[in-house]
């Protein structure tokens, strides 16, 4: 394999911010990005979790509530102060299925206003604020790569998760317009739409037979995904190998969306 080919799949000397990097897909992404040479900022609302991951990968950690613009701006400033700039942003943080009234996943007639506000603030506004503050810093370095983590819900209606689905659909639309707006200035913006993935967000639900059966029966491959399978796609989209991919909405769902 030529040196040039190898360079296409490395992140040597790149600075990457990963939100929600303290667990699940974000934690694995931090490990993969660092293994390919990136300097990683692990941002998470749980600072202890972020510090543990950052220590393991030789990066740096910051507590970040992505629903708060001031926190997101501080995150980007921290990356620039710590490592000199930013090249990659993986907007991974999000809230998913929960019985809590604050994050209740239900039909539109049953979803309280509090849940709409919280879910949209974290899942959609959090992505928007990350892009808002990262893009100017990427321009200073000649460009960059943004990877937004949405959901299969964004492209395939899933019963009983209306606010969540709306928030993830918004990420898809935001990805497209940002790709069109900033592609000419060498900033690529792409979106991953994972199917059901075994992470701390849904691991407890997967122990329930009905939920597990519903998830696996909807996937032609007959299983839920692994965090590594999502993080690996994020890694690819961050590398020079994906240099001509911009505005892509990529299902990583075991074939769910193909049904």
C-alpha cells in the first residue's frame, strides 16, 4: 500500500471535537480518531466520563451542555486554546428514548411541551450551535469536516417518538444546507443516520423482550448495531478518503431504510 493511500485514512495532526464523547458511540469515536493520529477534545455533560475517555486517548476534556450556546462556544474556544484550532467536529451528543417526562418519547398528542423543548434543544440546537462556532475556526485552517449524528428516524417514520424524530429530521435538513453553503470553502458536512445501536442510551430497553424483538425484526440483518460500527463511519467521513463526500445522508442501519 502506498504512502499516499495510507494518508487518505489518517487524521495525523488534526484536531477533533467529539460531543457526547464520554460514552457510547462518542467514546468509541474518540478512541478511533485518536488511534488515527487526531488530537481529540472529548466534550460531554458528564465531566468525569469525558475525563476518563480523554485520559485514555491522550486528549483533553471539557464539560459541555450542547443545549447551551455559551457552553458550545466555550468548547470550541477550549479546543483552539488547547490544540491550536479545529479541523473536525463530530456532533454526536443527543438524547434518545427515556421514560422521563423531560425526554418523553411519545406520539404528538402525548408529548409534553417540556419534552419538545428539551429534545429539540439538545438534538437539533446543539448541532446547530456546534456548527455555528466551529465553522469560523475551521475556515482559519483552510477547511474542515463536520459529521452530524442523526437517526434512522430522520428518514423513516418510527411510531411513538415524534419529538425525537422531528429533531433528527432537522439535523438532516441542516446538514444539507450547510453542505451547500460551505462546500466551496472546503468545509464538508455529512450526516449519519444510525439504526438501533447497543449503547447506554438504549441498552436497558434491549433487555425487554418486546422492545428487542421490535428492533431486530425491523432490521434485515436481524440484529442491532454496535457502537464501533457507527464510530467507524464517522471516522471515515472525517478522513481525506472522504474528501469528495459532502451533504451525504448515510443510513447505517443494517438495511432498515431499504425495506
